[in-house]
């Protein structure tokens, strides 16, 4: 691979990686989860799992992608043996399945950015905002914005690593600036101190509650992109002497900084503008918080429409940069199987649009896919961690992590942490499936035709795993010569 197919600098690398990690979950999910799970005590647990989940898996993905110069399928097949190709394929499939409906989410942000620019979003009452939202989702307009989102992502990826890096150099600094501006504006509102107190005042007794720790671990698993395979795909373009250890820490802390700023922005605004409804706003769910309550908050703020434009612009940029990484991952897998880059991107573009249409037209379908493949991500993280254990933790650390050019060296604690990541993934899988199990009606819980239950996860995930296992030899075949070499 020529130097033109590598990231040009550490700065460019980090911006691209931050673009992958920072998404809508940082801005709309984190404030809600943090506020409803103990505020300051949640932040404590969240920071711990940044080091015990996100950073270790980021390091694993950096190492596997750089060593093999392949996406997840090739990385697993080359490092762990041909029999493991299906595990890499699961990782790639799960992230691609998320891409199908994530482009719908980006479409929502585009629609609301346009609405804020044209003053077309109802800002008079929650009822009017809800009616506007209900009239948009599931309509042809949602399909249109989904298509626009896919087109914007594909255009960037079509220009290759240079296009991805150039986009990140614009999107990510602008996104950080927008989030900072919005956070500063929020903390200067009269009454904003109530939001800060709500977010940062810990009740240490909450740390005796398992749910706080599990929610903190889940947030790290979902908002950093660790274990998704996206970093593996981008690591193909790392320079040989890139210090991935330092980059892993910078990526993790940079991503979580955006989450924290978003939490300050949303909660300070809610408690300053509508203190009587703050609890309702915080608990409104991702879509309700963002598309119904945020316009109500900005409507009551001086120059509110301007700040609403900035908010939805930040949300578009966050979604866009993450969607680019998902499209690149899906394209990278096809390229590894011998297709040209142009042909691969064409297939991903068409498939991404068509397979995203059901989520654009049905919120029940959207929520089902979000549920199934979000749980699937826990299995992806487990595959990366168990892969390191199979390879040999000490060998992996010495050969693939602590390479020439590393400013930071990973020590023996690595063995303990990687074993702990396996335990974390298993606990998360059990916990999330347990929440969807109704022991008073096991038949309903195991039905595959439900938006949210155990059965729909087991059936969809089981079918995918069965197919991947059946075709494992074919999945591994393109990497046999490289393995022998």
C-alpha cells in the first residue's frame, strides 16, 4: 500500500478516528442516560469503563487493522486462523446492519436542520412538535432524507482515504466548536447551575446499584465505537510508525469530552429554560428529547432559533462523520474480497439505501433493528477480546501493540484488562437480554415477531451466525495466500 493510501499525519488520523467515534449517541443519548442514572456517580463509573472497555478494545482494533491491512473479516482470518473468519464477518455485518438505519437517523437530523433554517419546526408546544414529528417519520420525506444522508456519506468515501481525511478536517473541528459554543451558552443561562448540580453532584450510594455500572459500561460500548470493527477498517490506513497506544487514549478521552459537553448543554438548558418540565425532558427518550423538546427549549431562549440551527448542524456533522466510517467498513470488506473500490462503494450505496428504507418507513422496524444490532455489538466486542486471548495476550501486546514508534508502552496489566473485557461483554449480553425477558409470559418473550424481546435477537442473530458459519471457508478463502505468505 503506497503512502498515498495512508493517513497523512497523526492529526489527520485522530480527526478521522474522532469522526468515527463521535456520533448522535454522544449528543442525544449521553445526557439522558447520565441524568437518569445518578449524574455524578454515573460519570465516575463511566470514566472507569472508558479505561476498562473502550481504550483496550480501541488498541486491539488499531493493532489488528494495522498489522493485517484488512477489514474485520481478513483481520480475524489472518491473525486467528481461517476458522475465525466468520467472527470478523459478524463484526462487519453488525456494523453494516446499523448503517442501514443510522443513515435514517442522519436523515432526521438533516430534516430538522432544514426546518430550523426555514423556521418550519413547531416551537409553540410539545403537542405541535409531536404532531410534526409523527407526520414526518414513516413518510416519503423520511425516505428522501435517508437517501440524501447515504449520498453524502458515499460521496466522501468515494474519494478514498484522502477524501475521508479532508472531510474529517472540516467536520470534526467544526463539530467541537459548535458543541463548545452551545455548552458555553447553556451555562450562562440564568438557572443553569441547577443543571450542573443535577449532572455533577454524585450520590455515592448509587455506586452500590448494579444498574448504574451497567449503564455506564453500555454507554462506553455504544458511543466510542470500540469493538464495532470501524477502527479496524480505518487502521488499514495507519502509517507504520503510528503511536496507536497514545492515539487510543486520545480517541477515548476526546470522544467522551464531546459527550460531557453535550450533557452540560442539554441539562443546563433544560433546567434554566423549563425547570418545571426538566425531568420530563430528560426522560423523553432519544427522539423525544432531540426532536420534540429541544425546539421547545430554544423557542424560549434569546436568539433561540440561531442556537437551534447550531444544535442541529452539530447533530448532522456528528451523524455524517460516523456514517462515513460505516460505509467505509462495508466497502473495505468487499475490497478485501477482490472487488474494486468503485464497485464496492456502488454496492454499499445501493444496498444501504434499499435496506434502510424499511427503517425510514416504520419506527417499529427501526426500533427492532436498533435493539437487535445494539445487542449484537456486545458480541462483537466479545469476539475481539476472546481473539486476543486466543492469540496470546502477551504475544499480542509485544508483537502488535508495543511496536517501534510507540511513545507509550503497554505493561503487564494488559492481560488482566483483556480478560476483564470478556467478562464485561458476557455480563452486558446477559443483562440486556434479561431486560427483554418477561418470565410471566415466556412465549411472548421468545416470539421472533416482536419489536423488543429476547426472541427477535436470538432468531435474527442466530440466522446470521448460522449462515456465516456455513460459509466460513468461502469467507476465509481470499486470505489463504496472504496467510501462507
